[in-house]
């Protein structure tokens, strides 16, 4: 089961959309998460932050979806920043060799600070 909420936070005078997820991202929940990403990306935001703070598990299908969302955003001149990954989620990114591709931020605030400083050329999580 997954819970999805939408939020907006201020960054550089703009209201940045934040997609907050709670639960696990797997084959059963992927369609709902993908639909939420699609709705947000259809609005062509300069930045969309995906908050995984309360996500305990992301399967390979979920990781692929995050990479594809980022590619769609970049194709439209935007960016997707992933933030708040727990140890299990980071480990899934690492073993699938997607940690460098997804490059999560430690927190949503870190992603917004990077945006306020002029963009997100490279995302990092310590």
C-alpha cells in the first residue's frame, strides 16, 4: 500500500511541487505512483521533488520509474530531485547501479536549497 500527497514549497520565489510518498513502491503500487508523477510532470515544473522519507522499500520497477520520470522531466526542460531515502532504499539504488543516476538528496530542504542556489547540476546524499 502507498499513500501519496502533493505539496508545494518555496524555492527562489517559486512554488516547487513536492510529491510525498509513504509506504512501499513495488509492482502493486507502481501504477499509482507513476500516475501521480505523470500528473505533476504534465504541468512542466522546473523542478519536482519526490520525497521518499517514509518509503521503506523500492523495487526495481520503482527505481526504473524514478529514472524514467527524471528523463521525461529533462526532456521538457525540468528536473526531478529525489530526497529523503532511507538505508534500504539507498541500498536498492546501489545494488542496481542507479545510485549515481538518481543521486538523491538527504532531505527535501537540501533539494530546495540546491535549487535556490541556481539549479541542480548534481544531486548528492552523504
